[in-house]
């Protein structure tokens, strides 16, 4: 169809054509994007159909992270050809004065490929998008685990990727990287991370071994605010933490060494910490790699702004930690203690001034030694409590906590009436 004939179509028909194009593969609207550039008339009809989230974060696909949670179940991963095509369309749209490239906030380096040649084409496509200079592009994710999966890349290929991207990443403030536990990370990662570090406010590491070299790079993250570690061996993390005094949130799913030393260093170095979430995924006996009661108590005492405190699968959470929470956790809004076998509440003394005046959620999953008497004591010092989750051995009856204004729902969850 010639351009003049395309422009002669009525808006209603153009819209139907565009809707048909969109349904061909709904979650990758590249064909729709191409059709929008036929003419101003087509662009006007296409814009209301654009998925703005796609342009803000293209190529995210089925990527999973602690921060963003479970992906859209209908999401798809992109082929190398699709990424290349989108990058070319984006460049053409900028030449036409269209604003789509300006909407990009995040790039996720992740796509399907089977050869080194395809990987190189993929890399150049991402480079071309960076070279458009999207003004709001501040977030970068490199899914090295997905890139490694075809098992065709060598260390030099990753090095070339880092070398091409590094000069273009000066505005990046959020960086996520994935790898595979037990396999040395690419040698170029440390230098790349070091270059980005001074501007980073958000870092997420997945399945990455924080060795001495990577820890040295992390120590350059002096402006870091949010730190997510998923299934990481944090052998040398404690060396980097003192350089992060402004850290306000850490989500720490641990699988390795020196967790207690890392938490003790957090307690000494990060007084502004407001959110602390720790899960021990260590495959050996829990007691051999738990965070100790002493380190957790110091963290609570030294971080008066703490509003969320979550610990999963740790023997260090005991009555001394509960006592510290009651004494120093005046700003706490959420406490979640899951699979903490040394927690009883029997040795906790609640004195004047202790309590959680801001607490809204108190979740105690599988803390099988917890005392029912302690639960009743807590109700008196939590005036804002809205939700209480108790271990199943405290499933007395459905009226137990009604005198405190709570009603039983299901799965041993009590809700404020």
C-alpha cells in the first residue's frame, strides 16, 4: 500500500488494523510501533494503543528480581532479531521527532540467542539505544545468567560487552547483575562495576560471589541507598559496607559465608537503615551460618529509623533480639520472624517505655517455641497493630484474641476488627 493510500483510510479502519497488529504478539508491540510511523494520521491512532510500560522498560521479559517480584505470567523473552529491529525503529522515530526514545527508563540486557554472532548483534543493538541518549534512562540490568545459558560465550565476549557499554553508562543510578553461584564471574565485571559505582543508588546482585575484588568495587558505592542480594556468597561484603553510610534498605538472601560479620558491620556503619530483610538460604546446618543474637541486637539498637525488620531461618533470633526490638524499635511498622526456633518470648520483660507504637504487622511464621503469654503481652503495647500471624501451635480457638479487638480469619491470621 502506498503512503497516499494509507493516509486515505478512515481513522476507524486504521485503528482496526492497528488493533489486529497489536494482537499478533501483544507484549512486544514492535509492529505497532513500526505502523505508527507511516504518517501523522497513523501515529495519532497508534499512540492510545501503546503499552507505555514497554517503552519505559523494554526487553524485561520474564526477568525476576527481589525488587520487582514475579514477572507478568504472559511476558515473553525477546529474540535477538526483535531487539535489533526495535533499536532501529527507535532511532528512526527520533529522526522523525517522535518522543518514544525519551520514555525509556530502564534497559534489561537479556534476549534469546544461539551464536556469538547473534550476541554481538544484540550488543550493538543495545549500544545504539544508549547512543540515542534517552534522558530518563537511569536503570540497567544485565542478566549474565541468561546470557551464559546458551554456553557459547567466552570470557572475552563478556569483556567486549563491558567495554562497549561502560562509556555509555555515566547516568546509570540503578544496576542489577545476575550470575551463577559456584562459577567465577567474568573478569570484566569488576572494572565495569567500579566505573558505575560512584553514581549508584540502587544495586541488586543475584547469585554473585562477593569476593575481595568485587567488594572493592562495591566500596566505591558511597551514595548507595538500596541494596538487594539474592542467593549471594557474601564472603567479603563486610569490607564494602563501611563505605555505604547512607544505606536505608537492605534485602539479604544469603547463601555463603560471613553473614554475621556483614550484619555486625551494618550495625556499626549504617545508622539510617530503615528496612532490614535477611534470609538464610545456606544449605548446611543453619546454626553454622546464622546471624548471631548479638549482631542483630546491635543492629536494632544502632538503627533508630528501622521501620521493617524481617528475618527468615535464623537461630540467632532469640528473646534477647525480641527485647531489643521492644526497647529500640519505636519506628517499626512491620516485623516478620519466620522459622526462628530459638524464639520463645518467655524471657522478655516489657517495662515502661517499651513497645511498638507504630507497628501494623507482626508475622511469626513457624516459630514453634513461641509463648502464647508473650503474644498477649504484646497486644497491650501495639496500639496500631492491624495484622497478626501466629505459628500453628498457638491455634487455640477463634475467640482467643477477640478481647483485644482482633478477629480470626484463616491460616492463623488475626485481623483488627
